[in-house]
C-alpha cells in the first residue's frame, strides 16, 4: 500500500499514478481533509483510519491524502480526476468546507463515501451509526442504576467558517443528532430534561471537556450523571472531577461515546457507547470497491448499531 499527500502541484504525477494503478488493477483511494482537521491526532479518526488502511492494504490498493485547496472544488468528479482516484472518502464532510458539504448534499455519486452525519436524501455512499440507539442505551442504563438527574456535555452546535471574508456558521449535524437523541431518550423514560444540564464545548476535545466541567463544578445544582458527545470530552470531564475531589461514579457517573483506544486504559476506565469505527473504516473501502466493480447505479447507505460498554465510570 502506498500513502501520499497530494495537492495541485502534483496533478500530472497523480494522473500518471492513476494510469499505472488501473493498468495493474490497483485501485486508488483518497481521503479529503484539511490541515486544521488533523485527522491523525483525533482518536475518532484514528479508529476509522485503522480500518480503512487495513482494508486498502488487503486489496493491495493505493491511498492518498487529499488536502482541500484554498479555492473549493467545483464538483466531486473534479476531486477524483485531479488526484487520480478511483474512490473518495470524506470522514468529516460537514467540517471540511461549506462548499464541499453543499456539493455532497446536492450531488449524485457512487464513488464517493461519507462517514456519519447522515442527512435526508443523501445521494452518495455513507456509513453511519444510529446515534438515537446509542443515546437510548446510555440513558436506559443510568436510569436502571437509579439516576434521575442526567445531563449532557456535547460538542459545538455549529461550525464557524470564514468564506470570502465573511464569517458563516454551518450546523454540526453530529452534535445535533446526539443531543436530540439524548432528549428523546429522557422523554421516553419520563425523566426531566433540565436545559441547565445541557452543556456545550467549543470543540469535541479533551481540553474543552475539562474546561466546561471545571466551570460546571462551581455551580450548586449538579446532575448525578452525564452523557458526553464523545470520549475525548468525557476524558476532560473526568480529569476535572478528579481535581475537584469528586468520586466517579458515586458523585457523578460519566458515559462517553465512541469507545476509542484510550477508553479502556483511562483511569478510571470509561463506560462508553461503542461505535464500530474500525469495522466502519473497512466497510467504507469495501463499499467503494463493490460500487466500482458493479458500476453501481445507486449509492449505498449502511447503518450500524452501537453498543454500550460498561466499565468503571458509570
């Protein structure tokens, strides 16, 4: 398996590589990203990449990292052609650029695949987790443990961008789906949803989880348990709770979302909703291969059922 980062300067080389790949029956897969998204340091992305790279290696394919240029692409086909790709994956498609999100939402393409953030009537391939089911599992578990005052620490509601000197905000679908799933789960179990216990971080990061929980702990009316939008937020919250002398889960139970590689070894080990990230990465490549080989006329959408992994924090 070959791994390359590509840009406009390497167009001709990319085309030569693409020709060689097709001649040798080696398919070339790309991931579109930007330097600001830093997918090689996010635990969520590392899980997906582990599956993606292992599957590409198994089929003796090539892999390219495609960096988003300053001027947005005009079409999905342009990305494939400029970089000599047989298939394209976009892991954080709502975060790359508003124009890319718009292209994906309005285009039909069977050789492009996006991960999570499902929106209605999407006409590209997708793999995504049933976030409603994940939140329902987390809330049900807490209720069975006798918790009634349940809050949520989630990521940003919108993503800020600067486009042509204008500041705009794009809805962060992942956060919105999880929050709505959490509220529905509470209502289903007739648990009061206190708006004061819905807290937002500026990013889905450990630092933001720590900052938000540190501030939250200064208040008197605290929940008995919280569900976090991802594991990194949960790690930050746990650090803040530990510094404050709080005993987890006695004083506050904490549940994450993802089950990334750190969750099991964290102190204390994190109870979390597992997304099958590695399998999703493998399946993403597999879907694109099948779409290429059968010259598919319609995109594929695959949904995964998450699973609550009970450890020591709840």
